[in-house]
C-alpha cells in the first residue's frame, strides 16, 4: 500500500504555471496525486505538467481563464475525462495591480476582482457541484496575509483577498453537509512573479515588508506546499471554513 498522502486521488490546481500554484501542483504529484495543471499561460502550464511527468507523476496541462465560466467548465470536463473524479481543487490563480487608490482604473479593478474573486467563485462552484454529487472533496482557496490587513497601493488586491476569505467561509458553511471541506491558504510575502521587485518602489515595498517579518525574509513557493498538503489530506478531516496563514510571523506583530 502506498504511503503517499494523496495516493489514488486527483487534484485540479489553477495558477499552476508558476509560483505557488506550480509548487503545489508538483508537490501534490510527489505525494501521489494525479494533477490537472491549469493556467491562462498555456506554455508555462505545459512546462509544469512536463516537469511532473518527467519526475514520474501523472499530469495534464489545461489552458484556462478562471474568470470565464465556460472555460472553467471545460477545465473540469478535461480533468474528469483524463483522470476520473476530482478530489481536490486548489485555486491559486491570481493577479495584482499596484497603484494609489485614486489612480486605479476601472479596467484594473475589474480584472483583479474577476481573476482573484470571481475566479475563486466559478472554480469552486463548478468543481464543488461535482464534489457534492459524490459526497466528498476538498477545496483550497489561495488568498493572502493581506486578506485582513492593509498595505499601500494595492486596494483592488486587498478587496479581492478579503472577499476570498469570506467567500471561503460562506462556501464552507454551505457545502459542509455535502461532505465537501473548504479552507483558505493565506501566504505571506513570497518570491513569485507577483512580488513587486521590478521597480524602485517595489523594491522599497519588499524591503519594508521584510523588516516586519519576524523570520526576516520572504517565503519560497515550496514553503506553501506542506500547508496545502495538510488541508487536502485526511489529516484535516475536521477542518473547514478556516484560513491557514503561512507568513513567517507577519501577523503576529
């Protein structure tokens, strides 16, 4: 019998083309899951799936815009055609827009909320219906340590992540009787392509944030995998409606 924590299970991971989503997809595969890797960037998500297959795992690459219901429905169909029933959904797709609140455009607001919040809703509803019909499943919404605290120049991102926290709670309450658990994973500052390091202002923001982190550094994407594995596994069988914060102590101060 396999000792892998996710053996004989199937997971869909959005945002799997890079960063935290990619780390979780490859980490789940190492623990025995068949992984449907989804991302809007087709080339990058194909590379993630190939990395998993090269390491001996099973993976499927799916190009998807999580803000479009028809594409999310196709994502589930393709995953089920390849792997059968879906046991875990990790919604890690996310974007940001950095600007002073008074300078935020309608387009930036709409796109950040569409991906970060509507995307959580669509993926969870589409995949959650399948899980509820089976009477089992686990949904993990990747939010942020900023779901409950503010920082400058990221109002749309803050709104989307705060909404994700409450959406997770509402989903958990509604789906509990169906045997579906719903939780959030809230990373702190992590070295991904969303980290604002390409400008002087971004580097200053990163340095100021690091000074506030008791552990004194940003996280690496791989450091989010253990928390996601716990939430996806039977070890968390009585955990639903909560947020697991992985932030190096940022919110402890």
